[in-house]
C-alpha cells in the first residue's frame, strides 16, 4: 500500500477519534439554549475551530449553526482528499457531487424563502471544486431560472427531466430520486473506471454504498406506506439503484401494499436485523443498523475509499444528532425526550 493511502487511513482514524462521546452528548442535552449548545461545542469539542470569530452568546439560527457544523466536515475532508489525490484517487469527487445535488434540491425546495447569505460560509475548497456556480442558482426565482442556472453542468439533464414530474406531484422526492440514480452512475464511473474496481458485494466500498441505498429504500417505502403520502405503489419515486437485494426482493419491498407486508419482505433479506421489536422505532432502528456497520468499517476496513465513505456517513450522523438536540431544546423537550432521537450513543441516562 502506498504512503498516500496509509496517510488516508491515519487521517481518518485521527479525525474519527475526535468524535463526540456519550459524555459530550449528555452535557449537550443539559444545555437550555441553542447558544449554550454552540458555546459548549466551541469550548469543549473538536468543533471549536469552526466557531473562530463567531459569537455564541446570541441565539444562532438553526441554518447558521448547521452550516458551521458542515464546515467542519468539509475542512476534515480537505485534509483527507490531499492524500487521496496524491494516491491518484478521484473518489472525493463523489462527495462534491453529492453536496452539489443537495444544494440544487435545497434551492428548489426553498425558492420563495431562502437567503443566499449562507453560501459565503462554504470553505474555499468546496467552492473551488463544485461543478456549480452556487451564487447563480441562489438568485433564481422559479424552477425555469434554476434550470437555466445549471445549464452546461453535469446536473442539467437530470434536473430538466425531473422538473415536469415535480410540477405534477409537487413532491421533492421525485427530484431526489432522479438525482440518486445520477449519483449511482457517477459512483460507478469513479470506482470502476480505468482500474475496473469491483463494486459488487466483494468490494468493501461497494457493499457499504449498496447497503446504504437499500436501507434508504426501505425507510422511504415504510414512510410512504405508513403515511400514504404518495400514490398507491410509489415506484415512480423509487427507481432501482445499486443494490445488494435480488430483483425479487427489491420488487417485494417496493410493491408491499402496507407496512406489515413490507416488514415481512425485509425479514427475508440480509436487512432482517434492522427490524426493531417496537415498530414505532423503525426509522431509528434503521439508522442504528447503519451506524453499527459504518462504525465497524471505519475502524477495520482495508479499503481506503471505504474508510472515507464510512467516516462521512458517521460525521453527517453526528451533525444530525446535534441538530436534533438543538431542535429539541428550542421546542422545550426534556433530555429524556430528545435522547431516543439520537443515533449511535447510549440511550441510558
């Protein structure tokens, strides 16, 4: 293994070791304001670097704090990617595209209410590598202007083909689903490419990626069956993606007429362990299932790209945990009420 790849492992293990502990979470839960959470993160955790020059005495908006939290992830990735590129690996481009897609769907969902000010807080590293001129779509006033703003980019065709469906359904999942397929295609290009790297179940990176896809699929179908928010089968929003499921298993999952049939279908697959004893905890159990897989992978995988992929999921999960704490505090919830919403920590107080 090259020096650069060894450096990737070392860097990932280093930044992963600075993750929040159960003690950190318990102390965050004891705060009684968003500014208290921000001050704790600034003074007691590895997030301190992102708060330099940012006053935490006043109440930060959720969007402002979330952007700061993601900046830490971007900054950590910057240091890792230097070693990836030195090893001749372009896998980092997947994360750039993923965040670009997030920005496009965010712009689309908030055309009438968004503020462009948060764009200026993105790290230079991301801005320099993004396939978008992020400031242009931030000024779009409708879907047509947004489409024009991404013209000439790798995202144009996907958005163009997706918008007619979005206008009919008014459901952002239709756009997200089309972009998920786009990301699958780009993932294959980056991981197979000239090296013909296997993305089957024998590949650690491929297995992680497909497992994440499959759990995301099951969660989406479960949500639709539980709330009946889409049409009867919902398949238009759930195209077949890179998966570890057989065609029969995939078909049984997306065509399950109700949540009971869905759980029965899932119980016959490799995902059976994600089904909780208490059905009310389904989404949380699914996330905990992923947490166990990714936390094991980041420590033990022999694939440098897989280690990076696992770390990014875990870092995003940590950010979601912090946001759950912030929202819980803002709405006057107690620590006992917030705790079950958090993934990857001890649920004992």
